[in-house]
C-alpha cells in the first residue's frame, strides 16, 4: 500500500529517504527531489489515512534502490528485457505526470480511459495514441481508480480526497459527485450501468450506489476484517466480489442484501485484485504471494474441497492486477516485477511475459476483440500491446511443445491451436475452438457451450498447487 502521494518540495530529502544511499548522487532536476522519488519507489499502490503506519513493500527489502534513467529510450528501439523471440508490437502512451493507476478500453475499443495520481482522468484515441479529452472539473487529489460502463456512456472515478465523481463519456460533462467519510479504494460500475460498487478503506466496507440518483442502496460496514483492496461486479450485475488485506474473498448479493459466499485464507498474503469471467462462473484473484487463483463460484465446490486452479511462476513479485479475455481463453496480470503476464486459462500456464515498463504495473485491460492488451504503470505511462499474433510467436510455440502439447493449424482461420499429446479425439479437430463455435452459430460468452468450456477448462498448471 502506498503512503500519501507527495508533492514536490513537501518534505526534505533527509525526511523522505527510506534507506541511506551507499554513494553520493549528483544533483537531480528541481522538478522533484531525489528523496521524493526514492520514497515513491518503495510504496504500495493503495493509500492510507493520516497517522496510519506505512506498510513497506515486503518484496523490496533486500533490493537496492536504483536511480531511474534521466531520459526514456525511444519506443521504436526499446524492448526492455523482451527476449528476441517474444517481441510483439506496442505503443507507449505518455501524458500523465504521475503514476497511472487505472486503465480501460471503451467505445468499442477505439478509446482508452485512464486515471492517475496526477489527479486527472483522461480519454485517449486507441489508434493514434493521442489525448482526446481531460475530464473537468479535475479531482483535487490522486485518482485511485476509474471505471467505465459497458455501453461506454458513463465513467466514475474515486480520488484520494474521498470524492466519487461521474461524467458523461460522450460529452465530458460532469453528472454528479459525492463524498464519503472513508477513502474510496476501489470503484466499479456494473455491466448494466445501474450500480457502482465501492470499496471503503477505514470502514472495511462495500457500498452499492444507484448511478442515476447517486443514492446509497447498501452499505455493509466491517464486511472484511482488514482494508478492502478491490471489488467487482459479476456479468449479471447482481453479485459483488470483494477482496482484502485479510486474505479473504466475499461475494455479496445485491438483491437479497446478503453475503452468498466467503473464502477465508484464500491466499498466503494480501489479495490485491479480482475479476469475473464473462459467464460469471469463475473468479480470478491476484495476490502479494506472487500467485493468481481461479475459483469456481458457480458450483460452490470450493466449500467442500477448496477447488481452484493456482497459477504460479508468472511473476517474480507481488501480483497487483488481473483481467479475463471476453471468451475466457486467456488471462492477463501485472505485477511488481514490471511485467505483464499472459496466461492460457485452459492449460494453466504462462504463455508470454511482456516486459518494458520501468516500474510496477498497476492495472491491465483486454480489448473486446482480444487483439490488444493495455497496461498502466507507476512509470507514468501506459502501453498498448498487439497480441493478435501471440500464438504464432516462436517462444510461445516452444513453450507449448515443452508442456507436451501438439500444435495443429486451424483450417478455418489458419492459426495454430494446441492439443495434448496422445489425445485420441484430437484427429477429429481440424479447427480451433473459436471456428467450431462460429460454425455451430452459437452465442458467445453467455451460451451454454461457453459455460461447459469454462467448467472443464481451468486446470492447475503442472508446477502449481491446489488448496486443501
């Protein structure tokens, strides 16, 4: 969790340093003191109220603080630590002056929405990468999270000044604003646009609001034993999942006003984020224990068996965010190790690690057509990754072969798809699952075939573990 956002000149260098520096450092630009930058590197994403002790990053205690480069290398030639075989096209979006805390696709993937610690909410053109609109009046404090409705008509943003603000996305006009007695750590609009779910820090509560009247429908105080870190709606806009520093997952029913499900000690450390599949059958959680877990919340199997798929060895540090593709075929996560991991959900392994950010990845999003991944980072930038040809990348194909998967060429779309070695039924499949769906003219994620695929697809990776 992060301490209070700092303004240049608010404290002296000596007051801001976390660790003594081994060697003297040359003077830095007057825009921000070096001490302020050093302190900012070691903080968590979320904010704490005045007087509460700052929780230092447990994974950075043994790491030496390094001075950031004065100038970023041009995007055309910089690939970070990306291995040559795993290069994919990407764009860098610059325009924020502080951490980019939240990012989303909207308006049929033609626009991008972002919120930042520079107290702004911005709309971008996804094709050109240019800034389209800066929403006014701007918040008076860092924006912790923003959210957009499924129809791209309305956006909300929660800021450190304890205000929740709403705008009309098309016109940019403010709709309403309301304040709370507690810090709003998380805000999520429901898919139908009728509600917004809030995670309140000091009250350890979730709040359900009506987006038209800005009135409170439900306020569940002490919903968790410790601060809530994230919340999200299911696709039907009827259930709200919340996760917390107490390692617990809870699902609240909006209609019955009751807690439907509770999973205690779901992870070995604080849970940072959560997201539903588009069928609502599965919930993914990311954690500071460096892992992600996919829970079956539709059948409730975990009540008796702790059934879930654990995705490990994808990040070298805390995992801060996660997002499912629309058809649940893959999952994306971001973490403290500055990377974006792309996971194959059905086969339970990391397909690719996207590297290039200079600091912690705070949020990720996937376009509806699954061709683009958007990542937001503490390095003040967003990156737009083109993953349309990800299955044709040599490194991904080699990874599949190493896992004992055979690759076949789809006769429908000419893309490679994988099957397990020795699968006796594999000979009858000459098309990938997506072409077979189209041939049967079935509905997409809400169809029964999608549900059947999800119920059978998430499997623990070979190196993972299953809860007892």
